[in-house]
């Protein structure tokens, strides 16, 4: 019998464990310790196994002291690993008592860092790649590039260039496109240019195709359900697996409930660009407590927790009324990550003043410049919710809303190993996609 010369040895800057030069606290362990032949854990795969130790994992809605095991970009079940394969980790990462949570998912982001997703630039994919790379540092591992109300030719140029794709070292993954408008209310259009708004004709469905073109890579559409003939459009979109969101709307509660019964599942930036709550007719806000939702369905709602768009009391009211539906969104615009000044949003100009983004020359808010980690921390503080609830609002809930929680938004066994490492202040320290470190603070 021959002992391993070094049962543990450091692996500095190893590409096997992450981005070159960023590999933290990784050690190699000889399988089986002292042995003439190392027991095999490769009955299923030859790929190496990484074990994350000394961490609290967000699992089953609570933080648990557990190790996280990863192989081939997936979360492993350690019981199967040991009992079926007699396996040990090839690499260990010491998380130093930090938190491991699913990667954040931003379903409403209009751009950032000088990139506007609603502009038909000469390098649309390159622009998306810039944002996808930068948001890794804010814990976002998947997102939905969002286009605001635009003329049809913009959709026809931009949509074919924005494709669903996995994330990796080059940036966060794209889960699909979010089309916010142009089928919205003129009265509640907010920063959307009125001359490009549209209504549905008799069929509804034909208007979607005429306006957007092919819907192959579309994940969400925000529309106003009170528009005539919207019901057919909602049914068509939801039937294609596209999430329908209610927003920029004058709808009363009965119209909103009818839309949910037809397949709508989301509310775009709750409280913003919709009728205010009224005790005789609470409007779309009333969906948070309605008893007319089809069995087995949930209504989710986005909230911009940037300290500007929504008062802390409104955040608390919404969360306490329907905590399982809250989805944090940034609604970030081109100016996210840029200094104050004038920037674009779709077909309009916006002014950045401090932390506020206004339609140029007005006091109309036009999205935010907040990052997702900022929103998570702000929501946690002002709502008084648990750390677990704040993290799930930016991960599990958006994944559930999009119907991808079987692989995203959780660290359950068999899901994609897209996760982040945070300290106790909920500051993102490391970001992983498919088990590979793609960013480190």
C-alpha cells in the first residue's frame, strides 16, 4: 500500500476551478486518502467534482450549513455520490462561513453601461454582451433584455439578434426577451413615447406578429389588459409559453382578474404606471389578494426596490400581502453604471440626476440606475424580511414566474450550478455559472 504524497495541496489560479487568476481557497484531495489505488467516483462521469465547504446554503427557504457539490455544471446529490460512486471531491473551495444563494435573475432590465437594448445599433449582440458581462459583479447570472415601446422596424431589427443563450465567463445567460409595450395605456404610458403606442385589432394575434415579428426568443410581454381584443393576445402568448405581464395600465380589478384567467401571470413594476389602490376598486394591485386565480396558479409582481420608485411602506404592504409573488427587478436603463448626465432610453432622452432617471425636461421617472444587489439589500432593510426572503425574491420567484425553476433560481439537486457567494451584508463576493467562477470581488 502506498500513501498519497500530499493528500491536500493548493491549486493556485487553476482554470479547473474558475477564471484564471481568480480561484479562491481551492485544495485538491486524493480520492481515498491512503491507498494503493484511488477508489473511482467516475461510474457516471469522468468530470471532476468540486465541493464548497464552510458555507450556509439557501435551500428549502432557509439557510442551512451544508456543503455544495458540483459536477459538469450541475448541483450534485452527495448521497448518490457517496453511496453509488464511493466518491470524493477533486477540488474543495472554502467559503469561509459565507452564504451561497442561487444567482439573481433580472426579468426587467433595459440596458446599462451605455447600452440601450431598444436601439438598433450596428452591434446589437455586442451591446448585450457588454451588459451581460458587467452584471456578473452584481450577482446576476440570468436576465431578460427588455425593450420599451418602439416602432415595428426596431423590433424587427433587434429581436432576431437577441437570442436565448447560456451564461458563462463571457457573461450572464439570456432567458429570453421582455417586450414592455407598445400595447399599453396612453394614460399610464410613463416614459414610453406616445406616438408608438398601439392597440389590438379584432384578432389581437395578428397585431403581435405585425408589430414584433417572430416571437421565438421572447420570454415576456407587458401589455394593458383593458385594451380591446387583448384577451385573444393574452391567450395566444401564454399558449406559446410566453409570460404575460400586466402593466402601464388603467385596468380595474375585474379586468385584471379576467386577464389572469386568460393566462397572465405577472404584474410589471407594481404601483408604478397603474391606477392607485382604491378601497372600492383596488385595480391591478388587488390581484395580490384576489380569490379568483385559477387553481394551482400564482400571480407574481415586480418591484423596483431602489428607494425611489416605491416607498418603503408600499414595499412592506405588498410583501406582507403576498410574499410568495414578489419579484425584484432593476428596470435599469442605459445610464446604470454611468455618471449623471443625458442618456437615451429607446426613442427618448433621459436625464440622470443623482439616483433619479427622468424623461428629459420632465419629472417623469424612466426606469432606474440601481443594480440588483442594491435592490436586494434595500428590500431586506426596509421590508424587515428575512435574508432568505430577500434572496429568493431575486432568484427563486423570477425563475418560477418564467417556468424555469427546475433548472434556475435554486440550488436543488440536478439544477444548473448558477450561484453566488455573499457575505452577511448581502454583498456579492463571487459569482458562479455552471459551477465555474466567472467573477470575484
